[in-house]
């Protein structure tokens, strides 16, 4: 190699490293629309060279771990108001609809792989909020990155002065609606890589940085698995944990919530939605209530579903692609009460006339009048938040990003939403074993769909 060639190679390498460092810091240009999302993934990179290609294959550990790291660049939509600036539900619906449309189709820019040491250096050099997002079932790698970017976009519109390091943890879902059970298997396999990732983050981050974990749907199971794994030596790893539309067995979550709370420094938020179509389907598949929809034991759902699609688990599994994908468990000519309820829910897209839904049932009022001490929170650090009716896409089975963006601020807020305090009936099995009369009633912060805060 000639001296000139060697000189040019060194110069080019230096220039490339400088550009990549600039990209990793999220300041790749002076364009305020640039947005960078970092990632750690247990998906296998199926591209032999060039741009990484992460599909649904597992990155098996053959001696060097199961995680790839990197950064993804997006271009944010033109500057506009944050959701918090909406003065009425119609304005909020328009802002949310516009953002959802943009981010659902947003072009994924440069995907830049990083070594573990480069990723660790980013953690050590950062000061502020480290926001970790774990996606749910039926999500491609690029779609999960778009979801993370949409949340960060809203956060930056609300709080441009507070630094945020957004990190997506993406596990190997192939993004196929019919592969629900396969996703469950891949999620379970990825528990150890997720735990290794969180441990790395905690050990390498700056002492003045703090971590919020946001998990959606099936991804919520990681939070509880991590709490159980650390139960022998618990410590507050996360500032906040926010679980949106959690597709996890409700009774199992009850068993494990104390272990998770010991890993939380400030608050554990559980966002629930009685009108969540995919969680209804999950209840039919599992015949048990889900944490994101803890309103019944799933038996009623299963009985109605099997009347339409066949008996037993095989019939349910054979039809689950259509059911989970559409969120319409009770289509066709079925006239069940639950079907009629769901049919009405599908038309409640941020309606203003839902104020009556913020009240408790007479049965619950009667129980509380007899014993005011029945009321309790879900846990010592936990808040149950009812988002029923707060619908954007897929009948509400969506990361509630305008709400989450407020909860991860230094001073957490529900704004622009106003909440009222309500209680809910225990699930069928629990109430039966209590003898038909509740020993306690969990309190919910319910979004009031009749007004917004100012």
C-alpha cells in the first residue's frame, strides 16, 4: 500500500467515525426535524453486508451474546402543536390522527450498527432520561422503531429542554398476525437477552441518568419477568414502569407485582382498556383475564367465540389471525350482548358524549357506601389508569403515546387529559372466591372523555 493510499484510508476512516459519532449523538445536522432512536435487539441480522435486516429469526447465543446494537434515523413531521395544546376533543383527535398517519408510513432512514462498547459509551456520556420501549406481538423491527419515534416526537414537542435517550428493545416477532403462539415462544426465549440488556444499561449509565421502561401488549411480560429474576436482590432500577394494553395473565401479574414494584423507584402505571378488541381475543384464547383488560375471566368471551368459529382451542387458534388482526371477535350475525357492546365501542372514537361512562355502577356505589375502606390502589407504587374510549387505531390496542409522553416528564402529568376516580368490579373468579361480596375494590384513574385540561 502506498503512502498516499494509506493516508486516504486513514482520512476516510476518521471522517466516517466522526460522522457516525455525530449521528449517534442525535445531532447529525442542524435540522430540528431529525430524530434518532437507538436499539438493542435479539433479532438475527439476516443481511450478509450493508444495511442490517432484522426479521423474525432469533439471534442465538453462540458465545458472543444475543444482542445487536445500533441507531436509526427518522425525519419528524413538520413542527406543530403538542397534543397538550389541544383545547377540545376534536382538536386532539385531529392532531393524533395526523401524527398516526405520518408515523405509520414514516420512512426509516439510516440504520447504523454499533458495537457493544460503542453502545456502552453512549450510555456513559449521556445525562438525563433513558427511555426504554418494548413492543408487543405482531410487530416488525421497523414498525417498532416507528412507534418509539412517535412517542419521542411528542415528548420533544412538550419538553425540548430535557435530554432523552430513546432505546428500543426489539425481540424477534415476524410481524405476522397468525403467528401469535410463535411470538409467545420468541418472547419467552428473549427474556434472558432482555435481562442482560437492562443489566448492561444499569451498570454503564451515568449516575445522573434515570431509566423509564415502557412496554406494550405482550412486551409487558418482560417487566414482571425481570422483577422476579431480581427478587433475591431487589433494587430500584427503573424510575417509572408504564404498561400499555398489557397482554399478560391478570392473576399472574397479581402474583408478581410486588417483585416488580421493588424494581421501581417512583411509579408503576398500568393502562387498561375495557374496549380493547385484541385483548378480548387474547382472553378468548387463554380463557383468563388480561392485565390490560381485567374485567372478566374470559369464559364469556370464549363461549361466544366458539359458537362462531368452532369448539375448543383448535377452533380458536385456527381463526385467531382474523380475530386478533381485526379486533372484531363477534362479527357476522351474532347478536350477543357483548357483540352489541363492541359494535358500539368501535364508533366511540374520542367522542365527547361519553361522560356518563366515567361513573361507577350502582352495585359498586352500594359496596363502597357499606364499607369505604374497600377502596385501594393496585399496589404501593401502582396506578391503574382506565383509557377506555381513548381510541386511535385498532380499537385502542395501541401504545397510548400522548398519555405516556406526559407520564415520563420530570413532573408527571395526565395533561391534556382530565381523569376521574372510579372503582371496578373484581373479575368473576375473584369475586366468586370472595363469597360474592368484595373484600377490596381497586381504584382507577379514568380518562374523562367529556373534557380536556387547560
